[in-house]
């Protein structure tokens, strides 16, 4: 099969590789659409310490079951499916607590194991989720990143009427902002990138979109939160300085959720952290219930992931497209690769 292989930093090649093994209880899935994650660009630039080369990236994927090894009551050949792209061991402390999303030996598609920027991928049946046959393959591919956002929102334990500040208006941040709004929160969004701020307003209808570099940032937040600060701050930037700064804006008794990863130390002001009795949570990957919630919101019309897609390419041109998207940076909100030309 053809696969887009990341040979080493900044080096992609379209190659013939063997079709992946499909052990018992697994399915072989033919890829229809795969969307590109910020983490794929990060890997391309050599920023992912967990990734080893060569690697087929891609974990946000919609496909069709090509074959199943064994019997299954729940799945049939031809089913349209998405992937929960994190394999857990089932017996570590985290797994025993039901926190399979942070298994101590988590194996993520496109990072620790071969991903879905290829004609086929293989996965255990219990990591596949069936979607409606008529769901757009772009919408389906975007369920995974939206599940990541949904998991972050669930960590925030948002209540109706809460004011939530989402820092970072990329796909994960906007997903969190959308899910928090669906949950009944008033949402403020901030990003240092002007294109992203404009997109948050124009495409997703957020009214309160702020620039953290604006000298008036702190006073704007106070003005929008009855001078008290947000109940919950969700930081999706992965930027340690942003994460350090969040506590200064949080309301007393508030909660912070970090959904981005910083590879640098995060130094919080101890006094500010203490004064608020800050609750600080990390959010890693997503669980089945997060995927299910996203699907419910799409099916009920509350969520329209297609607004996220700004760039697309067919698989045969994906190598060049990926390099170009990487150069465009923040102007690419979400890019999708289609295995065949779409009408
Ligand atoms: Zn991702
Ligand atoms: Zn485990």
C-alpha cells in the first residue's frame, strides 16, 4: 500500500509499504479521510520526543472496514468507522482506575505506532467507533480532536452559567470553547495570532475574543467576569509562559485545565496559586464517553465540525501539501487529506 512516511525531521516520502498486520480481534480499515493534527506538524518539525523515525503519522481518521480477523457482533465489513487512536495496556494503575487515556504504556497511532496517513491501518475492534454511513468523512475525521477538547472540558467540570476562558484558539482550543458553550458556559477566547482570533469570531461566532499580548488583557477579562475572573481556564497553547500566567486571571476557587503539552518547566506563582485554592488539572487524550458526546452533539446539530476545515488535499499530493501547510502555520486551521478526489 502507499503511505506518507516521515523519514526524519522535515523529510516526508510517499512509499510502498506492507499492509499492516491484523491480529485476531482487529480490523483492517481502508482510509477515506485523515485530518492533520497540530501534533503531526510538531512531529514533522522534530518536536515530539516520544516519536521514533521512520513513522507513518495520522490519527484523526475516517475509514471503511475492509476485513475483520475473527467474528464480531458489532462490526461488519463496509462499516464507516473512526479510530480511538490510543492503545492502553489494561492492567496498569491508570487502566484499572478506568483512566485508559493516561495508561502508563499508552501507544498512540502516528507516534508510537504506525498511523493512518496511508491506504490502510489496522486496529483492535474495541478501539473503533461506528458512525452513520452518511456522515461526511471530514466530519468523522474531526471527531477525535473534538473528543480531546471534550475531555478537557469534562476536566473543567463546567456548570451552566460559568465563565470559561479558553487560552489558545487552535482546533483543540476552539473545540473546547464550542463544547463549553454547548454545556452552558459564557466563553471568552484568547490567542496571540490575529488570524486565529478573527476565525474564532467569524467562523465560530465567539463574541469575546482577546489578545493576551494586549496591555489591556487583564482588565478586559475582569470587565467580562464581573471583576472576579473566569470560573475555569482551559489552556491549549502548550506554551509554558501562557500556562504560568493563567493563574493570575483565575477567579478564587477556580479551576485550570492544561490540555497543551509544554516540554519546559511550568513555574506557577505560589502566592497566586494558594490564594485562589486553585484546582489544577491536566487533560490527556480522550475517553470513549468523550467521543460519544461529540457524536451526539454532531447528530443533534449543535456542533458543525466542517467549519474547522480550511485546507484539503488528495493523498497523492499530500506530501507537498503537508510541507506547504506547515509553512502557513496559524493560517491553516484544519487540513484534511482525502484518499480519493471528492466531488
Ligand atoms: Zn491529534
Ligand atoms: Zn495501562
